[in-house]
C-alpha cells in the first residue's frame, strides 16, 4: 500500500513537471508572444480612409495649381480654333448625375480651350434642389431630388450644365456620373485613361471632325476640363503630359 502511494506521488510530480515545461515552451514561442503583445501596426492600424483623403487633397492641389497657371498664361500649342458654330463658352462637366448630399465642382473654358472659370458669373436655376457655392471653384451641393441647370456667363455669352439629383444613397450600377459634353462639329472617337503624372489628368477624350481634324481634351476625375488641344488633319500631337505614347492620336 505504501509502495502504491509512493508511486502515485511520483506520477503526480512528473505530471506537474511536464505541465510546467509545456507552459514555459509555449511562452517562449514567437507566435504566442506576437499574439499576446500587439505590434505598433496593431496598436495604430493604418487608416485607408485617411490615405484616400490625403490622395484626394493632393490631386485637388495639383489641379488648382495647373488651373491657375492655365488661366494666367492661356492655351498654347493650338494650331487653330474649332469655331464651327456661334457657341464660344462651355462648362465642364456638361451633364451630371448625383445623389442627395453630393458635391460637384465645375469649370468653364472658351472655344480655344482657355480656362475662364473665375472670369464667369455662376448661377443655379433652383436653389432648393442644389446650393451653389462660388467660394473657390464653383460647386453645387444637392439638397433634394430634381433637375437643375448650372449656368456660367461672361458678357453676352453663356453655357449651361444639366444636373439631375436622383433618389437613393448611391447611383445605380451602370449610371453615368458625368459627361464632358461635345464641342460643336466634333465627335468623340476615343476615351483614354491617363498615365499618372504631376499634371493630375485622369482621362483624355479624343474627338474628330469631318475634315479629320482632332481635339484632345484632358479631363479630371470629376469631369472638369483642364486643357484642350486642337490639331490639323495629319498633324501628330506633341508629347502630352500623361498621354500613353502607344495611343497618341495621329
């Protein structure tokens, strides 16, 4: 009987020692330590939203700088003006679909492509549907469902953009967020995503008329036109900032 109790005690002691060794081994395991102590990245996880806000701010800064430069210097590199109609003033974007609470900015340019946003007088047809702000770049914020017209006027010349505010928290899949509008006499033939560059251009729109002359328009992510270039038939455009070389119109 004594021998049995001694054996049981030794067995119990060995079990305790085995358990203690297992605990020491577990605590020394790197994976276990990593799970118990949060890393700096876990304590301060990166915020995708903050990155998106920062990128948007950078894009807006580049756009504002380029816009001011173009308004001060005008557009060069144009061989002629596509003055094929009496319209000489344009708004970009020209058509917009948005939901309640959205904000959309606009720009204005003349027939030669020169940016004249801050030379124009801006108005909106129904302030109960969209509120206009001219502090900085002209923009509207949607307030209720409906359709409004945004107008830019310089002297006796004016241009309009049509805005539709639709129900729902987001636009339906396949909906057009904005359209740049047409330049009289020209038909769009290509939409080309821009190569990322300091110019801030997001997409190029290439249009052509019946004579084979071309317009290349540089558009921002929100549909505003940054600049426009006109090329005679047969002329190959110079290297344009952000334009993929493999698809330069010719």
